[in-house]
C-alpha cells in the first residue's frame, strides 16, 4: 500500500503555482506528484470596489498565467493556482505586514463572524486547453471574543505573519475559532473536495487502481 489516492490522467505533469506549504501538503496527501513554480511578480492589491471573490479569482488567474509564460510551449502540464483572503464587512484582509497589523486584524475578527474565500484556477496550455477551469469557494468562521492579552500572545508565536487574516486554522490558531461553516480546506487555502470533483469530472485525474501483487 503506497497511500496514493489519485493519479494524473491527461496531463504529463502538475505544476503548483504556489509556495504555500499547506497547499503542497494537500497534494502530497492526495498522492499527486507536483513541481512548485511560483510567479516572480508581486501580488496585486484589491482594486477599488472589488470584492473578495473577484479579487481572489483575478489573483489566482494571474498566478497561473504567469507560470504558463515560463514553461516551454512543447510541454503540456496541468497548472494549479489558488489565492485566499479573509474578509469582514466587505473589508478584505490579506497577510499582515508586521506584528502590529497582525494584532489589529485579530482584534477586528475577535468575537465576530467573517468569511474566508479561496479561488482556484487550473490551466492546461496546449491541446487540452478547453479543459481549463476556475472556481471560488467560501467558508464562514466565527472567533471567540478573545482578549488583547491572548491575541498578543498568539502574535508573538510568529504564526500570523504569513497567513491571510493573521491566523492559521490548521495550526496554533485553531483555538481562536468558535464555529466554522463550509469546507475546512477552503480556510486553509485549497478547497480539496471541490477541486477533486472538478478534476475527476474532466478526467484530469483518476482514482488510483489496485496493483496486482
């Protein structure tokens, strides 16, 4: 037993357009071999009037297209990109720049319900380009009304600095959460169930078959 759940079907290779350890772990757990190739450009900020879904969809598409420009035209990989943000009262929270901004974000979320939006873009340059697709998924998260002292202790742990909304549901920040509605993996950064459904429907991956012994 090798633990591999799925295998790539049409594509010759899977390229993850993200350096996120959480997204890499999800692919590893699915048994899908992948190569990390991130865009050299900086992520754009939300445009005026752009909501969380619009912004993350645009960011995921830009990441995927940037990687397309880096690969030889003769290659036909499956390129996977995703982007995640936290939003509350239509205010988008990205990754905090420093501890002070992380604390401010956590205080804004404390005792409140907020949304986590993750958008996914999958591109297949070449003969299977018609199978490219994109989607967005949203989950709602409610924090307990934590005190400033508790939130400062969490910020000092160092975990919030590279996380959208300044917390990690899969890490030390799990204690912050009172309730979660939607897919837990969407909050982490990749809606795994929805992604697998879309890939299977297009025959881009297949369930791993038993091997003769």
